[in-house]
C-alpha cells in the first residue's frame, strides 16, 4: 500500500470520530476511507476512536438474549464452513491508486474511464449518487491547470479529497491525498496548479446546497 | 471508578453468566478462540458481548428480533474470523465494536438498497504482528478506555451517545437540549482530553 508521508491537510477530529462511530453518510465515509488508505496518521486516529467505541460498547445496558440463543448459535456456527481468508483488502481493487478501494464500488473502471461532463471552460464534473446508506452525493471535479474556481464557501459537511494534481487556495496547497474539511465560513478560490488537471472527490450530504455552489462556480464562466 | 461502575447497569438474567468487563480477560478469551477455537472461551465472549450488541442495536431503534439476529450474526463473524483478529490493531472490545458497527451499517444499507457485500474492513489479514506492536496497541486501548471513563460527566455523556446511539451531532443536541455548538465543543474537549491522557501532543 502506498502511504503518502507528505499529506498536510487532514480531516477534523470530529469527522474522524463520526466515521469511527459509523455516523457518516455513505458519501463522506467513502471520501474518508479513501484518505485513510493514504494516511497513516489518520488511520491511527481512527483506531483510537474505535477504541473509544469499544469502551462505549462495554457500557451498553445489555439486552438479554433469548434462552436458546447460545444453542441456536452453535447450531448455526456448526453449519458454517470456516471462511477462506480474504486477500488483503488493501491490495484489492488497487487499480491506479486514484480510485482507491473505497471508491471501487462507485467507479468500477477507475478514474481514467470517467465520462466527464463539461460544465465550464476548464471545468468538468461527474456526479455519483451514493444512496446506499444515509444518502449523499459524490462529485468528481476536474479542473484544468491554470483555472481558478471563483470564490465560494463550503457547507460544514462537505469533504474534498485530492485524487490527482494539485490546487492552491487561501488555506494552502492541496495535493494528492490531502483532504479539505473546511469550516463553513472559509471563503476560498482554488487555482489548479501544476501541469495536469486537478481531480477532486467531493462528498456532500446536502446536494441542493451544493448545486447552488456549482451554479455560482459556473456562472462567471458562462458570463465570459 | 465508582462512577463508571454505577453507570454499568446489568440485566439480571445475564448477570450470572456475564464476564466482568475485564479487558485483559476479554483479549485472552478472544486469543484462545483465535488460536485453538476454544468453545468455552467463545461461550464466555458470547455471554458478554451478545447482549451488549443486542442492546446497542435496540437503542438505535432496531426491533428486538432483528437485534437478536444481528447480534448472532456479529458473534458468528467473531467465531469464523477470530483467526484474523489482529491484537496489534485493536483490543477485543474494539474489534467487536467495529464488527457490530459495520453490521449495523450493512443492515441499513440492505434496507435502503441491495448492494454487493463489501469486504468488511474489520478483517484485514496482514503480516504477523510483532509482540511489541501488540503490547503497544493493547496498552493504548487500555489507556483510552481509562481516559474515556475518567471524562467529566457532561463530556462522557455526549461521547457515549455519539458512539452507541445512532445519533449525529444535531440529534444529540436536540436530545440533551443543548446548542449544536456545545455538543461539538464537548466532543472536541473530550477527544483532546483522551489524547492528553495518552501522552500525545494536542495540535
Ligand atoms: Zn490524514
């Protein structure tokens, strides 16, 4: 597994805790899981939060199982063949690092096969509904080098992971593996840098709000 | 310490069979199951965890029948996948928490829309853990457990609600009649405190 040691932008603690607690919607879970594949620091943080979850589980008021629970368990377990050890999930589906395993369910052919839809000069997007569990939307944006997205803010619940290329904005430089978990009031205007398009994976649980942001992003281009 | 004990309410019927929440003992039991498929050890794990997983699922609105079924399924995973339990990555309670959590999410997914069964990230066979890594993780989990139990009551409550009730921040706020910002700051303070107790630097 590739681990990027120079990741500089990470999810907030509250976001990682919500992930460990199983509270995030599908879209944000996918984005966090994709970041975790690249970030040892956040994997440790999630393991710690899962330990909090383990401690919490021990405090749950038990609900008595039925009297025959253990008997039916062994009846069921007796019939089960031992599962073959799966190949490491870390190796599975590792087609072009960009489409890390958590994304594979949504991008079967990988990032290179995306049917991009142009929304403005230098800006294309691909939208994937992530409605398996707590609906959300996954959105891939492709920003051509040198293109700047007009100033906008993000919802509190939006996460952006850089899959390829890089951009700079008021917050700093974001490169492959970096994740923007911005406060609601951060106003930024990302500029795609380098010589390849910047591809971002964005999760939002509030699609309507996001549409209006894209509207505002697109508007100035249409005005050209 | 007494606060933590007072909070732990045990159902009378299970009380006789229940293993005390001694993390070292739970870890030893799971390792026995992993290495020798010891059924007695597994029965003790079952007695401790099945009612708690059922309780966890019922608290978030799962019917008693489904919760019992999912608790069975969780313990079935523990039995079948015990060989993949990696003590360098988690203690027994933590590992079993992630199994129960993933089952809960999968059950919700199945209810929303049938999807292919994703490989459960709780099972990631890797190279043999080194003994020192095992020690480090186990003692880290132990410190986290102690730090969690030592949290001020107000923080303890929001953390606990966050992890075992299926409650996003906004719902916790509603339930405790607190502003959303207060819930978030209590969580943040709690996590900072846990981190400080671990000896990690707080950023
Ligand atoms: Zn990170």
